[in-house]
């Protein structure tokens, strides 16, 4: 499970960075990805 969370964290982080570079940091999709990443990071910290 821990590795799955790490994989998801890395995937979301990459996707968020690409989105932020191409669409901007205030873009709705960038913000949604950031919020999803926050949730997964919190889950990881609880394991």
C-alpha cells in the first residue's frame, strides 16, 4: 500500500507541475490536482 501511495504521489506531482507550467498556477485543473495531491500526501503521512 505504501508503494502505491508513493506512485500516486509522484504521478499527481508530475501531472500538477506540467499543468501549472502549461496552464498556470491559478488554473482550475492545476488547483484540483494540488488538492488531490494534498489528500494523498495526508494519507501517506498517516501510514
